C-alpha cells in the first residue's frame, strides 16, 4: 500500500553511540523476557493448575502453581527442543473435557535428563503423592493466551538467543506438530500422547496405515490431499487449494489486526517512522521487502550504525522520493508553460529545505521500479569536474591537467575492458580495491557521477540517469542560483559490478547491504565502473532478514519498557535523512 503523497519531515539526528549495544544489553539482561498466562502444567502423569503468569527469560522459565507459594524453575540450559501448538489441534483430546474451552496455545519443552529429574523432584514436592514417570523429559504448558503474531516472534527471538548463547542449534526453530508427536512416540511419552491425541486420531491413524498397506499391495494410486495455502507478492495476494504447491506457498494461518511495534527514531525525535506487525511479515522468507522496512533500515544505518565520518558526508532519501519525483502530473499542475523537469522538482522541493545536498559527497536514492528494488548513489554532486588528489598522509597534494586526463583515459579503458569481459561471460571476481580500507593508491580520483547498484542487472537505467541529472540541475538553481551543466559529460552514469542475488525476492535486502557496505567502508577511488563483485559474501545477505527482524524486536522490547528517552543524548541536527 502506498503512503500518502506528502514529503516526509526531517528529524533531528540523535547521538546514540552506544544505543544499539545498550538495547542489546537491556534485551539480553533485564528486558529479554516475556510473560504468558499459564493455565496448567503436565509432565509424566502429573498435572498441576496454575492460572498465573509464567515468565520466560534467556536464563530460565519461572512458573507459579495454584495453591502453592513455591515456584518452579526451568533452566534454559536444560531445554533442548521446543514446540508451539495452536489450541485447535487439541479438539477431541483427553486434555480437554467435552465442556472445557480449548486452550489458545500449548508450549512443549523437551528437557535434558538432569533438568527433567530436577523438575520431577520439584513437582513431587509441590504436588504431594504425585510421582512423574521416570524417563519422561517433555513438559506441556497449557497457555491461557495465544502465542501468535508478535508474541510468537518474541518467543522465537528469545529461543534464538538461548540457542546462540548455549550453542544449541535445535532451539533455532520449533518442532512442527507432526514432528512433536513423532518425538513423543519415539521417547514413549505414553501419558502425554494419551492427553494430546484424540481417540478418533488414533483410530484414523491406524485405519490410514492399514489402508496405505492395502493400497500398496493392490498397487492403487493415492488421491491427493488438498491444503488451503496462500502466497503474497508485490501488490497481490493469492489463495489456492491445489495439491503439490511450490515452496513459495505456505499454509494459511489467520492473523490478528495490524499493530504498531516501534517508532524509529524513538520519541522525542522528529520524523519518526512506524513499523507494524504487517511490515514485519514481509521479512518472512521469500517475501518482498516493503518501503517501510527499506526506509527503517536506511534510517537505522544513518542514526546508529554508520561511522560518524560517513554520516556527515552522506544524505539518504526516502524510498518515496523517487516515486514522488516521477509520478504523473496532477490536474492542477501546469504542464503547458512549466518545463517537465521543473514540475518534477516542485513535487519534492521541500524535501531538501533543511539540507544543501551539494555539500554532501554521497546521496543515496532507493528506487523501486516494476516491483524491483535497486540503489542509486549520486557521488560528489557539488564537484563540477573530476579531482585527483593525494590521500591524507600519503604525500603532497596536487595534480596537473595531464594527470587528470590520464586518469580519465584509464577510466575509459577500464570501462571498455569491463564491458568486453562481461560480453565474454567472465566470472572472475577481482578483490575490491577502491574503498577506504582496500585502496592502496596514493593518488585517488573523486568523480561526480551517478552509480547504479542493481542485484539483477535487468532494469533499464538510462531514464533514471536523465531524471536525476535534471533534478540536480533545477536543485542547483534553487539552492545556489545560476546555471550549472549536469550533462552526461559532467555527471556520468555508471553501473557498478556488484554481488548479484540468486533468487527472485531478495532485491530489497541487496539494496540495504549495498548501502550498509558503502557507508561502513566508502569508495574513495572512482575509476568507473566500480568493481565490487566481491564486496560481501552472499551469506551475509541471506541472514539479513533475521538480523532486521531481531533488530525490530529488540527495539520493540526496548520501547515497550519506556526506556527510549533515557538512552538518548541530544546532538547537532545533521538533517541527513528525509
């Protein structure tokens, strides 16, 4: 869904040098917890009523039982697997009597033997004359509230932290319902199986197994089973009941209303962007990132993660900037006497009212073209011609006209060689040698140019070069007065050689990684096209969905605790994001 066509207001950039570490510290210590209302506990023949809040942290689970002042503790070091069930799976099970209401959710925990024995001992003390079956290691926690949406995400995030801290990869993902039943059967948890499996299911399972055997013997073709599945793609939503659907389809699960999770930057900063539960869903595997996630992470890079030196030199436009710049004329826009480039500039003229973009070295423009994300970086918009200089600490400054022309010829030859290499299908990836940390040259070239970083290389970019040159020209006249030529000769367009995506849905992630890598280690030598094929490993992008999701959930826990204002320190407003 498009946002209203109004320019975003700028916000005061805040000094948070330790904000991310502060969030992580709070999250992993005091704020890394959640509370769920527990109705009952079941383990190895013992059942206990609770109706109290259960606290889950990265260190332990604290359980209060009815009519008992003692508390039961489960150390997270002793948890090896877990599963979350929807209450509807218990229909007809012995755990729920005929007149009882189904519990909204179940949390199943498989414990290591030492933790299981300790829990047996604690339960036998709290519930006299009850003795859990020896060898049972699974505990079932019936919850009085659903674990879905944000609660499910927080629980998964807590388990991820436990898995990383304890080196327990089995906690990185919950067991499915069928895998849970198989594990209960293989470990002979007969009491829990009796509670969690309905008689009809047992009969159906036995009958189905007999039918399959008969069919196998008779060589009869099985009929397909239909599952209601859904799929989201850019601008569309599909539902299907066809059998044998591809991996892009997922079983349909109803979600509650959209809720706001965080504001970033947090109050009292201006121009905060809201991230909702719906936005969080686009971080699921195979989904396209929406404009909110793109804008949120770019703001996060500028506010918190990028080095201050890069922040001072950079300006990031909202993903809505290019959309607004290139939209069709409205009925009230004068399309007869006003040139097209001036009309386009008027739509976004207020977006830079607090910043002179020609004082910046790098302008980042996220672009969505036909449902495909890519990044445009305008470099040195204030320079009218290339400048070759000695790097600080590398020797004397100053180059003559001949040396500059030589650098230009070198750039032209390299461009041709790169094109020839591409035509021949060369797969060689040269090490990056043009960034601040990798460039070994004493003399570097700063060049006014427009760089396109596209993870698919399928988009046509000539139009965007033209439109951005026209925008810069009108913006120059508005900000500096007078005329300046931003033609192709003075503001070259170039396609960078960058790491490419290997699927159809990660273009937004690559855009964010391009911006992050550039800000963390800026390009200093601009011989075009830039050779950045080995800029970062593909695995770094594959983990970015979870990284951004965890960041949002960390911020959610942080802001839920009303801790935001205590961590912020005012600083000068650099107006680097609009």
